[in-house]
């Protein structure tokens, strides 16, 4: 503690300027006040030269001090400190900055507890654990920064000030400053930030080479990522409004099943009713004892949909589609499924409506604020990261009666979400490789989909063991004897501690079936190791070098997507659009049986040169199941000496697969 207070003192004496800055309500009003003060205030600092000379966006970050937190520990790198800092973003350029975004390169394992005036893009509210790569802030509630010219120098509309509070670890001495700060908006160039011990600033200017799209809209032009959500206010009253949420799947491999959407109400709003969706928890006590209950004293909260600050919203089942009360909306009620357009154009969109009650000081029909921190998840789907809601020009809705007229939303916000690639060992599906010329299968990577097993049971970092092909048909837990016997036959040594399973709900086997002069074939088998059934499943395979030679998929409906780097998209044929779940074996002692689907795919080598199937060209560079990228083996099957037929044939497997499938689909 003593060291800490002494440090604070030295910090204060050293950086007088910053203290002064912080005493003022904001950096610029501070300069403005001091500047306008004609009596002698000798300590008044002039605005930094850099700001005077800046024609763009001027960003500052001042560290305001820190305090040692309990528990006090000896290990300096594990010691927690609370810290406070202030960031300002000021438009001193000639162009309005819409939806400002600032990157802050935090580097001391920061946990952000609050940031007044901003939200974390890609976060789900505070507290927010900053990763290795720093974080991007966006403005809330003020997201646009006007210029001095258009406001006659009105600083409150030109700048924002963000008070950051957080916890930080492991810096013994000195100030935990970010590595850097910069504007994250498109079309700006930022030089290296200027540093002092507790202060940094940077002047970002417009990139002369950047060609902004011709903007004919009043608000930001719409931007499209992988998933597009729009929050349209359709009707507004002083104390409540009706909003419609439209979710559009744009990525050709994007998909959601049993989606859960969550967001955070920032102004004590609550959802009174909903159509086309529902919330999981009612939690009306939040309202009754909260400010809502105080203001709406006579309101019956027992019928309210949700009083949660962060409601979890889900789709209604299909049966509710024509329900007078909660259905009767176009594109509603799909039991949480959103498909890619290539599967079904109408099912690539979903819509729901909600009636939102507001609280003072927003009792004005024009006082509208969308919820923040949107997040959407699904069952075995790609992972989406969503940006903040951005005000866009009102959505136009065509007249339902077909007349050539359209109605406009009162206000519209857009939330863009992008798919993030799964990190290693965080996949949800995995791939095994095999080939007619190899008698061992390369199974899925160890812990491809995470490791739930305790360390004592298995080795999470060991390479998966080669298996005989029939082992792929049984659950991992029943493979031990098979792999032992196989090791014995093949004469390789088993490790002391066996590798952990892949733990994937879905696995895919890619088998090279044949390879001849003019072409080759592969056999793809999908395995479902969980009890959930996948309706309208799809898979996609990328073969960078050989995909262009795609000819035909025999038992699936396959198409080559030309625009996407030789991606072959496959779905079930009519009537075979279910990938069944895992079931018990026929006899009680038998291992459980996964759900399966299988097809042969043929390729030609015409017009392709230098193809070597066994050296890797016949193995996919990427595999997706229901949009989620699967983990791929890091090895290829090796040609076995002298073994050329029979033993490694998967045929019995196919037979079993078809038989189970027939049994299951009956
Ligand atoms: C100190 O703490 C850090 C972070 O918690 C940890 O990685 C490191 O092993 C610890 N060092 C000692 C000597 O305990
Ligand atoms: C950090 O950034 C690097 C390079 O941009 C990227 O490869 C990495 O995945 C990022 N890590 C995290 C945790 O976001
Ligand atoms: C609808 O989704 C629920 C879970 O959200 C699931 O239990 C149910 O089986 C699904 N119904 C259909 C018809 O798919
Ligand atoms: C797409 O889905 C809609 C609604 O669920 C259905 O009526 C239509 O037949 C589907 N279209 C195709 C091509 O499957
Ligand atoms: C509602 O807001 C508008 C603009 O924000 C303002 O002009 C108007 O006076 C407000 N009305 C009330 C009743 O506060
Ligand atoms: C959606 O949220 C509900 C309630 O928290 C949870 O039970 C369910 O498992 C979630 N579904 C998915 C697919 O995450
Ligand atoms: C998503 O990607 C689009 C296009 O690549 C980009 O404009 C947008 O900023 C991204 N959004 C997020 C939230 O990452
Ligand atoms: C695996 O082998 C053990 C003994 O080595 C035996 O007790 C067990 O029944 C075998 N399991 C199967 C599924 O064959
Ligand atoms: C395969 O899918 C395409 C596009 O979804 C569809 O037009 C075609 O009819 C399907 N073919 C068969 C045989 O089902
Ligand atoms: C599957 O087997 C387990 C025990 O092995 C049993 O508890 C369960 O009821 C069986 N399920 C079905 C659907 O028969």
C-alpha cells in the first residue's frame, strides 16, 4: 500500500498536465475554458501542439492512477490492481465521423469493468476480459462525431470522453499503458501514438487514397457481413414502441439452429409482448422492485414478457406460425432454424416483433435507443461475433396489399455479425482421413472439440492413434480394444497414456476410393454421435487444387460453388435430409450406433495438371458441417506395404450404414 501511494504521488507530480486535464470535465472543454480565461492562470496548459496541428480525429488516453487490490500476493505477475483512465475522441477534421471505433491495445490482462460513454465491440457487456489483442470501443450513446464547422465549435457534439475503469494484472512498477491507440474506422490512417509515462495521443487523418462510397443516405450506409440483423421501430408512442427484428443469413455457409439471441437494455426498458419469438425467463420481479415498478405503479407485470436486462430470445416452434396471438408474421416461427439461401431462400430470413416499454427520461416518441451488445448462438453452428447497432436509413416495407407504395420504419438500426473461425480444439466437428491404399485410418485429432476428460485419464496433447477402418463405426470409448489389437497386428508401440477422444458431436470420414489416370473418387461419410437429429443438414468441402474437376455426388445433392474457391456444397436428397442421432446397439452389450449418411463423389483430372491425390491433392483443405468449420487431421494416410485389397474395405460399413439408415428412417 505504501509503495502504491508513493507511486501515486510521484505520478501526480510528474504529470501535472494530465491531472489538470482530468479535473476538467473534458479535455477540450478544459482547453476551451482555459483558453477563454483571460485572467492569468499560469498553470493552464495549452492544447497539445499535435491537436492544434491535427486535421482529422484526435484521440487521447490518460492513465489516472491505480490501486493495489486484495488479495495482496507475493507473485508480482499475479497481483491485481484497479485502474482508471480517460480516453477522448475529438473530431477536429472537416468530415463528420459516423460510428466511431477506437482500438486500444491493452496489454496487461485487463478486465474492463466499466467504460462510460462507450461499449466494447464484440463484447457482451461489462465486465469484459480483454484478450491478447486489445479491444475496440464504439460510442454509446454518442456514436457520431460532428465537425467544428457544422456545429460552430460545439464541443459536446464533436467529442466524446470515455471513463474507463478496470482491473489489471502483473505490472510491478510504472503505469499500465496500452501498447497503442488508433481509430478503427475505415478510411483513416493513424501514425504511431505519442507516448509519455501516463498519457498518449494520436492524430488520425483521412486516407487520401480511400474512396468513400457515395453516400446518398442520411445515416451510415448499410454494411453486410455474414449475418444481418435490423432493428426497425414500426410504431412509436411516448412511453412505448413496437420494434421488428429481421435476421438475414447472408453467408452461403452460415446457419443457425435453435438460435438464442440476447442483448442488453441500456435504459431500463422491458418487453411487454412479443410475436414470432419468446423469452426464456420472465423475471417480472426485476420490474416490480425496479424503476419500472415505480414508474408504472398500476401496471400488471404478471403478463409481461420479460423484465430481464439481458433477455434470452428464442424462436417459436412451427406450430405457432398461424397463432392469432403470437404468430401470423411472415418469416416467423421456424423453431430456431435459419438456413443458407442455397438451401431455401425463404428460410434464410426470420422475423419477430416486440413491444417495448420505456422509462423516463425517454418519455418522448422520438427518444428511441436500441439495445446494445447483441449476441446470437445456435446448436452446432458457426460462431458469430456481432458489432454494435448502427443507425441506418429507415427500412422500407412494400405495401402488403401489393400497391406500388411502401411504408417506412420510424427508425432503423443495423447489427452486423461475422463468422469467426473456431480456435484449435474448439471445433464442433472433425474429419478423419482414409484411403484405399492405406490400411490405417487417420482419426480425428485428439481433443478436436475440446477436452472434458480429466488429465489423469488421457493425454490431451498426444497424437491420435491409427485405427483399422471399422473402428470408425463405434464410439470412441469402445475403440480401446480395437486400437490395442491393431497396434499388436501392425507392430507399433502404444503410448503409456492413451490420447483423449476428439469429443466431437459430428465427425466426417473422407476416404479416397480410387485414383486412375483421368479421374478419382472419394467417399464421404457423416457420423452423428449425439442424440440430436440434424434436419436439413448440409456439408461443404474445399479442395483447393482438385475441386475444379468435380463431376458428381451420387447420394447427396452436390453443387460446386464457383465463387468460393472450389467449395463443393452438399445436402441430403429429398427424403434424406435428416442426419439421425446416435442410438443404442441392437443387443444391450453392443456399442452405440451413430447416425450416418454416405456418398461417393467423382472427380475428373482433365484440365488439371500435376495432381497427386495421395500426396494431399485428394484431401480437403477445409470441411464444414452445418456451416461450422471442422478440425482436419494434420497427417495423411500412408501407403501400406504390400496391402492392396480386401482387409481395409469399408463395404461392410456401408452396408451397416445403409441398413441402420433404413431402420432409422422407417
Ligand atoms: C505468478 O503468476 C503468474 C500468473 O498468474 C503465473 O503464470 C506464474 O507461474 C506465477 N509465478 C510463480 C513463481 O508462482
Ligand atoms: C490476435 O490477432 C492475430 C493477428 O491479427 C490473430 O491471428 C489472432 O487470432 C488474434 N487472437 C485473438 C485471441 O483474437
Ligand atoms: C424444436 O426445438 C426444440 C428445442 O428448442 C426441440 O426440442 C424440438 O424437438 C424441436 N421441434 C422440431 C419439430 O424440430
Ligand atoms: C422453402 O421453405 C418454405 C417454407 O418453409 C417452403 O414452403 C418451400 O417449399 C421451401 N422451398 C424449397 C425449395 O424447399
Ligand atoms: C421530444 O424530443 C424532441 C426532439 O428530441 C423535442 O423537440 C421535444 O420537445 C420533446 N418533447 C417532449 C414532450 O419532451
Ligand atoms: C438457449 O437458451 C436456453 C435458456 O438459457 C438454453 O436452455 C438453451 O440450451 C439455449 N440453446 C442453445 C442452442 O444454446
Ligand atoms: C463483418 O465483415 C464486414 C465485411 O467484411 C465488415 O464490413 C464488418 O465491419 C464486419 N463486422 C464485424 C462486427 O466484424
Ligand atoms: C476389452 O478388453 C477387456 C480386457 O482386455 C475386456 O474385459 C472387455 O470386455 C473388452 N471390451 C470389448 C468391448 O470387447
Ligand atoms: C439439388 O439442389 C438444387 C438447389 O437447391 C435444386 O434445385 C435441385 O432440384 C436439387 N436436386 C435434387 C435431385 O434434389
Ligand atoms: C439405451 O441403453 C441404456 C443403457 O445402456 C438405457 O438406459 C437406455 O434406456 C437405452 N435407450 C433406449 C432408447 O433403448
